């Protein structure tokens, strides 16, 4: 494409539609149309103009709005497809790893599930093609904006006051006619009153208002790019943490991903509304569904390891603070937030037994076995003792005569004990389970009779850190500023020229809200006695409608 | 005029290449981070092994850095874990063979009670120190997920190898040979 010289003598960059200087139409299509295309002020989108090296071709690809919209549609479709089957993290598998998850999809959803998993829809936001699409959207936003913003900025900055009549008479708002001598001065006064920036040149006037609204889309795009940058940072180590921590009452646990910090759970409590509150809160709901939760709360103590402390050194921990974690009232420290998310109630903690004579039923005293940290010896009255020989917190059966435990949690505790009393000085062995006692070496005289159990609660906490939030917030704010800028403000312009014969030519343009533009012009017209104007687009539409009706 | 045009075109290509390169590099970096996100905090072979201090069943403290100059065979285990129990006797036998050659075994139990760990150690007659990670802080620092996991620390304090799952006696012998000081 070649540079275009306009009749007025100005040389325009290739691809220009309206002469940068006088506004004459430069293309044949434009010359034949009734109204000018004011998009980007008739400047050439930079990428349209040359298409030479491979770099230019790639650039032009991303500069296209069609391509941009194509990427957005592709993302929307992908996101929609990603909701058809559950995402990976919501899938229930006994052992969580790549293979079991893959198997889950094909087992539960058949061939569809297999393909779904193969294409990466099961973990959409982490699948490489989704990330590439989002990245392409970012490239498209940046390049398309640059390509349009730069020429638009230049052309608005270098606007001429005097435009060629062919530019004026192809504007949507156009008027021509006789007017008094002082019309320009009067129009200037009124326009300034209406807060227009007025520039005069010889016999012409350019009034402009709200140019900054033209930058709205670009500001908006900057916000989006900052937002996407924040999302990108999330995948970088140290910026984003989302971990689960199960902690039982009385336990102290290192906080995952927060080196040097530990939490101790003092107590978990769940409070409900009784339905008999003074203010009658939830009484209806309590009647209907039985119970309404008032509060989930874990009382914790936060510890931090000492300056020279090492992992594993309990005695070298310093207490930072005590805090009740409640729903929406997370514990906050050092950029982390720990939320109350889940709970389990009444896990076994200790069991109380009485050593009794099976025949007479007489008790020789009681003992408590702590299931979390059991003692070895228990001394009772009258010189009787119980020795714990083996402890199997989650008894799962025997293997080669050995009792087994499936997990370290006291879900189904089993105890191997030796009971010694003055009557049975040699000792009797018994294997005790809940509701079951095995006497491996023959009939015993004594037994440990279950009395009661103590329980404790488990809190499910979520540890979060998100350093990208301020960036996401900033991106969102700039996005909204851009939206407001482009939506609630309009760029309005008037061109008025007084010809040698005293005739006045006037034209008006706005990027949106033509009604307000006409209202402004009506005020100016009245004050300065401007010639009548017409809305040429409405005229065209009316004519077409009429023709259409006649054709019927 | 022609010269000017040429240099303008050159500048344009350079400008566009730089912008495209930066954007594509950002996408590439994001993809890389995404691919490695799962094991961000997982220790890698060649890393310095995080120092820690744990107490054994006799009440003695063991600090990893005290064993500098020796190879440390760090075994994370639990009494409920069957493969852990299976490899213990073999570990004990190899420990006997290698302890005079500068290889130390530390068996790190994950937050179980003294009673259970003591009973287990007595049952298997373990001669190497067994320490208990009561707060799971060492487990967290080493990002241990499955049990058993064995971390081999060489005499320079660097991680030589990470083994998840059960080891045979032959494996254990080979691993001890690997971290033996020269």
C-alpha cells in the first residue's frame, strides 16, 4: 500500500480513510457513502497498513478484533465444557493420584470421560491449552489496543479546526444556512458556557468536550492485563497458598506452607440456636429443621519458632497469640489467613475401665487409658496393676497372630493388657476391643470393664495466602474506571465555519449519546441563531423505512 | 527519504519482535510454573537437606547438622504402615554393617505416641535412633506425603536421593553405599 496524498496537499499514512488534515474522504467506498466512518477518526489501524515480515504477520493476527473475539468465544466454550463433568478436585477417589483420577473419569463416565480427561478438561485452569488461550487473549488485548490507541491519540491531538466541506456534510449532524454576522463569537461564548474547549482558526471553530472518554476502552484493557498478570503470579511459588490442615483438640501441628509456624488446637465448639432465645431468633427454623448452627469455632494458639529454632524443636517455640477462629473470622498472621472450614465431632480420646472380678463383680478400681498418648503402667488400689502390652488404635484384625492397626487414629482401639492382682500374682492377659474381649491364654478371673469414653473434636482449617489480591484489586479498579470513562462520558464535537458569503456550515459528532449532543446544539443554536441542522442518519433511516413501506 | 523509511521499518520490526517475545516468554514461564506447581515445595535431589532437631526414645536430641561428614539415612515411617514395618529389620541389619563406615540411620516417626513407638522399637529390636516428629514440622519441612519415604543425605548435607515406598535389603545396602563418606 502506498502513502496517500490528499487534494489539500497533506500526505497520509497508507490505509487512511479520512485525510488527517482536512477530513476529505480518501477511499472510493468512503467517497460514495452518505456518512463518514468516524471510527478511529478515519485513521489507518497500524497493522492493516503493512504485511511484510513474519513478525508483522503475527502482529496483524493479534491486532484483529475478530481474532480477539474468537479467542474469547473459545475460552467461554472451554469454560462451559469444563462444567459438564466435575473438576478433578471434586472427584472422590480412595487414593488421590494421577492414575486413580484418570481411571475415575473413564470408569464413571465411559468413553466421554476418558476423552474429557485426555483433553485436560478435568483440570481446566491448569491445562496447558487453556493457559495458552488466556495468554493469547492477553497478547491480543495489548497489540489490538496499541494498534488503535496510537493513531487515534495522534489524530485527536493534531485535530484541525477547518475541515473540508465533504467531511462536514457527511457528518450525522449537519446544517447549512445564513446566519448573523456575530454568530461565531456568540457560539463560542455559549459553547464555553457549556464547558466545551473551543479552538478558533480563521473563519472556523472547533468545540470539543470529554475527549478522555475515548481512552475508556484502553484504560479498561490495561486493567484486564494487570488482572491477568495477577492470575499469572498465582502460579509462581510463594504467591498463593491454599492448604488444608486437620487438627485435633490438644494437638500442635506445623502449618503447611508457613515455615516456622505451628498451631495448637485448644478446643473446637459447635453452638446451635435452641429456639428459645429471648429475641426469638430462628425459633421457626429450629421448629422446622430441628437445629440451626450459631457458631463454629476453634480456639487456637499460634506459635512461631524462635530465631535460631529448628523444625521439630518443641521447646524453642514462642507463643504469638491465642485466637478463636470462627467462620469468616480467620486467624491472620504474616500474610496468611487460617479459616474455619470443616469439623468432625466426638473422635475417641480416652477410655475408662474398671478392673473387676468376673465372678463377684467387685471392682478393684478404675483406670483411664489415654488413646492419644497411653501410659504403660497403671497402679490401682490393693496393689493391683495393669500393664499395657500393646495398643492398636485402629484395630483391623490379626496377621500371623499379631494384632494390626489400619491407621494411627483411635477409630477402633484395641489393647493388649496384663492384669495383676493379689489373687492372680502371675498376671492374666486379655485383648480388649470395643464390645469384645479375647482371653488368649485361657479363662481369666478378672476383666477390664468398660465404663465410659472421652472424646475430642477435630477442626478442618484452611490455610490461605494470596499475595496477588492487591494486584487483582488494582486491575479490577482500573477496569471499572475504564468502563465508567467510556460509558458515562461522551466525546462531543462541533465544527462551525463561516464562509465568505456569510453562510454558516456546522457539523456535530459524538461517540455516543446523540440526544445530549443535540440538546447542547439546540442551546447554542438558540443563543447564536445558527442555521437549522438535521440528523442525517435519522433521515436515511426514515427514508428507508418509507421506501420499505411503499414496496409493500 | 528512502533511508528514513528503511530505518523506520527496521525500528518497527524490532519493536514488534521485542513486544511479542516478552509476551510469549511470559506465557512460557506461566506454563512452566504450572507444570511444576505440584512439586514447588518438594525437595529436589542436590538441595541442602533442611536441618531439624528431634528427640529420640532415650530422650537424646538429634540434630541433622551434627551428622555432617556422615551419610544420613533418613526414614519417615509410622507403626500402622506395613511396608515401613517390613523394611525395618533389613534397615537394622544394614545399619549394623555400615554404622562404623560413617552412615547414620534416623527413623522419623510421624506424630505417634511414645508408647506405640517404643513398643514397635522393642518388638523389632531397633538399634538405630528412633525420633518422633510430634508436630509434623519435619514432615512438613520435607514435604513428606506417602509413607515410607526415605531421604538419603550425603556427607555434605545435600539430598542424594529420595525414595518413596518399600525398599528391599539389597536396595538399602546400595543406598548406604551411596552416602558412605569416601
